[in-house]
C-alpha cells in the first residue's frame, strides 16, 4: 500500500488565537470596563511609570504614562456615552470632547513619544521623564474631576 506524500500541516486545523469579545464594527475589541475601572487603571499605570523611572527605564515609564492617560481619556469619554474602539478613535474624540478642559496637546505628544520609545532606541523628548509623569498625573487628576 502506498501513501500519498502530503505535508503534515495540510491535515492540521490551525488553532485560533484567544481574542477579546468583538464588536460588530471592524472587529475591534470591546472594553467592558467602567469609568471607575478606567480611572483605577490610569492611577495604576502611573504608579508603575514612577517605579520604572526610578529604576532608569525611561522608555517604559513613558509607555506606562501613555496608558495611564489613555485610560483616563476613556473614562472621560464613557461619561459622554462615547465608546471608541481604537487608540486612534480615543485620540480623535479627546480633541473633540475635552479640548478646553484637558491638555490635549500634551496627550498628543505623549502618544507620539510612546510610539517612538516603543520602536526606536534613542528618543529625545523636550522634558525629563519625571516631568512627563508629573504632567500625566495632572492630566489624570483633571480627568477624574470631569468624571
């Protein structure tokens, strides 16, 4: 009896990765977090950012600061019944909703710095990492006041 020479993978069904619950729009993950949970997450990310800065990890500290600001922004948007599906959607809606009450220019710069630190080794930003964290904390406190 002769067997066909078939690659073993042809018969193996590929495993699907675990995914978050999806919305009906463009397959983006849906967040079930409440406003309070987003604000708690924001505070937690900033606490980690401080620890990373203290241990001479500036890129990671900026990244954690970014996520703190992101969660604070999501909390503000939730109070207005806005549920962006992507980071870009959060950025866009922040400019429309809270331009007068939150430092949207700092948030925009922070988003750029986070991407730069994630993808490049040497990044120059006009502030010290401690100042970035301080401004992020101010942003989160103002977001808490809006919620």
